[in-house]
């Protein structure tokens, strides 16, 4: 199946939008740099995760889910991890496990599909050593003082991705001067570990990898020497991606590591660069679970829509106002799609996304469907992982509540009046009615029935709270 028009993606390597041609349409391969698991992921980290999840969904739609392989790594060996574990007095393993668990929960709440593989750096040390050995053998790396360094001047077109010359890089970079380095820009592939630091045996003594070599090793293992798409935040272009390219290309002798390099733009919060010292540092976990930002918890789909509304290559200003606007839209779409069965995604919608993820155009189409075709709106929203609120989704079944011939009946006992048009009963009213029935059951001390209705509502995502004054209030649990 081939899309019309074809998928077009902006490639940082060529600085242009290009028709995407996979190396093998039956095995489309994408790698995205994942988190270093030492702290909660912040809202800036959420951006590549959401953007590349949409691309993953689009690729699966175009090429078939079984023909796309998405790899997003977990960096679980890093000096920041060592420092944080020591600070908290816990083991590295405890810290990385705990952080990864929160990360996975955050990402799930944001409506992202799990990548096909989430490799961990510590499980790929053998591949790292193998690449480093190749680089030494081909004259692109050298060992000195327990370290192994990549010899940057040995690679003729180093700097092609960031389009900087070696001189510019040296002038612009904060160069670490070290006696074991031959050239200023040479970077660490392997470094020695002290006894207290994590380390692995290697031909250069007990040590640990540099950060860049981790991604070269994991992408090689899971996607091969050359693959289709490599993604990440724009801040990773230099030096991280430049160095990944240098390692992989020099180890395997290809012209490219990945054909297409995609980068999402910066994120700032309320007009300022996010930083701990400015106090505007916001984690995904806080947005989802606390009222710190804007005085309320934000559902994952609201964060997702707010994020997608700025084109992925543009800088984004993350504000409470943007979240409020996204929430209003989600609520409105939720109401519009009450009781409808999602149909199939519309071609206009898929075409808009196929133009380098043009979400503005795709969203304009959604607003048009809002008026005329709510089933298509629901289908398109599902398509990009924007799951509209559960309690108003079409597949919501309330088994004990039957609507027929204009009558609403609960368990054939209670009747809620005649001539109620099934179409206009909102879920909110249905929930309220179920609560009324449950309260009647409670008054009659029919606890089994009361519990049954509570469970039924819980299955719909509705949580009840019985108040002292005999009333029951409810909220939707996310
Ligand atoms: Zn990486």
C-alpha cells in the first residue's frame, strides 16, 4: 500500500523536505534517543516522545504495523545516574528501575504506543566494545590512559549534520582539555571506572562507555548498520548525533548512519527557558498527577493536543493558557463524539500528517468534521492517539441501562420517564441516573446491587464518593 500523496519528511541532513523512501518497505526502521533514567522526565522530554509516536502511528498506517520497527533506548549508565544515586543513598539499579517505571507510566498516560524495542545501554556493552575495536583497527580511535577516544580529524566530513567546520566547533565548544586527548574535539568512547563506579571488563581495563557510543551500539544491534529514520530533540544535533554518526559510519564504512534525521524544536515554559533555578521546571509526572501547573491536573490527551498544536520543528511555548485551550477542544470533541462509533481515518487527515506532520492542517480538518462527521472526528483522533475522554467514547456500554423505543430502563425496574430521545442522553446524565438507582438500592439496604452499580461505573472510569450527608458525587478517573 502506498500513500497518496507520499509521505514527506524534513531531513536535517539535507535541510529539505523529501519524499520518504524506506530502504525496505517491509521493514521500516526508526531510532529515537530515549531518556537517561536518573530523574523524572520533564515536559521538554515529552515532546520528542509524542512527535515520534505520531510518526510511528503514521508509518504503521502506511506500511502496515508489522512492517515498522521503532527503537527507543533507555540510557541506564551515565555519570548523572551515578551522582544522583550517591546523593540519594540508593543503588544505581534501584534509581534506574524506579525512574524507568515512572517514565513508562508517564508515556503511557500521554497516549503513546510502546516502541517495538526499548533496549537498555547496560545490556549492550559487548556491542559497544565491538564498535570501539573496529574504530581502533581502522584508525578512527585510539586508547590512551585507560580511555579510548574518537579521533575526530580522522573523519573527513565530520560535522555534516550540524554543518559546522572543525574550526567553528573548536571556537564554539567548551573544550575539555585532557592530557590523553590528541585533538581538542576528540570525544570519549570508553573511560576507566574507579572501584565504586559501575564498570565492565574491556580490552582497555575496567571501565564504562561514553554516552554517544551507547546509541551507536543499540541502533546497530536492533536496526542494523544503516536504517531509515533517526530522531530526537534539536539540542541533540551537536555533539550527540554528530558523534553517533561518526562512530557508526567509521565502524561500518557507510555514507550515512540513517537516511533521514528528524529533530523537534525547543520547548520553553511561559516564555522562558525551563530551568530549575527559575522555578518553571515542570515534569510530566507533576502535570498529570499534581495541581502545580495552572492549579489542576491535566489529562494526558490535553498535554498531547497542546504539544501537537505547534509544528514539531518550531519552538514551542508551553503555557497554562495553551493547556486550557487544548482542554476546551478535547471536551468539545468529547461531547461531539458521544455515542458515535469511530469510522476510518479520513484521507484528508492522513494526507495532512503525511506532509511532514502538518498537524495544523490536520486539526483544521478535525474542526470541520466536528460539525458534520463526528464518527470521522473520533476515528482521526484515535489515529494519532488522542483518545477522547473514555466516559464519552462510543464503545461505552452500560449493561444494566437499556435504551429502547424512547424509554430508558435500568434493570427493568426503574423507568426514567417517557419520550427520552436516546441520542440526547449525555453520559453525564446516564451516570447521574445510575447513581440515583444505586442510592435507591442503598436506601433499601440492597448492598449487592449498590456495589454492582459502583463496580459498573468504575469499569467506565467513574469513581464514586459517598458523602456524609447521604449524597454521592463522582469524578472521572484517568
Ligand atoms: Zn542517542
